């Protein structure tokens, strides 16, 4: 059964960027005719500074709680009010440095969907899991936390990003075949949870995607685009990656 999953390229600026970069992206991307969905995820303080842009904005994190006495947290409604349509949840850096559990990540995803944001939910394995060849059970557990908490309709609102943690910022990249194997596994797992569920969900690859390897990665049948880190800070590189997804 053919599904028309429009490719997506999302740029995760992490704790980088400034007003100049905001202006540069707003200006440069406007001149491009890109047929993929484009999402820029800057640090949240910069979200309201994007003006007159024709791409979507996303935040890099959101609270699983509603507004209230939660110092330093940002709610779904706040992010929406400053222009976010998407939010990254469960990035490996937060799972590791903030000890975010898969259960907490699922709660954030549920909260996002209920409040009208599209979560880009990150899953992926560290090097020791890859070396032990237990990648599939590891990722299945991360997905199970999601499918146990979210309804099938809520799951359909999600984007899933596969990050081989061993390939983030290390210069190592999963081969296109390795990326495809895990993406196909994720889609099968979602299909097993609910009929055809996986077919409509966009699966992004997030592990050191660059202008020179994007086309090969994105040409895999189950890779629907990318979650881009370092290369999303250089507008020429980012545009080249978006073109590879067209």
C-alpha cells in the first residue's frame, strides 16, 4: 500500500545560534523552492524572533506538565504562542544528561499532541547496545513506552526520529543500510501495534547527516528525511540537505 509521506528536514540548533542566524535563515530559506517540509528548532528564546518565514518552527524540549509552579520549564501553550508547531522530545542528549526516561518522554509527547504541537520523538541506541547487537529490543522498549501511553490517533500525530547515539557528533554515520534496517524495524513495530499505523508516520534519520551523505540516506525506502544537528547551523549546508530530500 503506497503512502504519501512528504519528506521532512528538521534542524536542531541545540544550544547554538543568535539573532544574526535567525535573520539569515529567515532570509535565505525564502529564496528556495523546497518541496520537503522544513522545520527549524532554535533555542526557545529565539522562536519569537523569526519573522516572515515560510518554514515551520519547533522547540527543542517541552514540559510534561501544564502551566504552574515549575520554575524554568516551558509549557505547550507557551511554545505555541511564540510560533512553535513542533517540539523535539526525548533527544538522546536529554535522555543522557537530564536522565529523561522513556516514560517521561512519552508523557511529553502526549502533552504536546493534546496541546496541538507535533512531537518529533527521538529513539536510538548507544554504542554498547549496537556492539551487543541488541538494537531492536532496545528501540522496541522506547517505542512501547509511547504506544502504551498514546492512543493510536495520538501516535498518528507524531514524527519519529531515529538517532544512533554512537553517530551523533562523532563524525561516524550509520551506513544507509544500517539506517534503513532500523527504520524498517520501527515501521514494522508500529504496524504491529495498530494496522497500517507505521505507514503514515514520518521516520527521520538523525545521525551526522551532512550535505554529502544526505541523498544516499534519504533514498532509503523507510527514511523520510532527517533531524539535522551541526549542519543545520550553516544555511548553505542545510539547504543542500533539504534539496536532497526533495
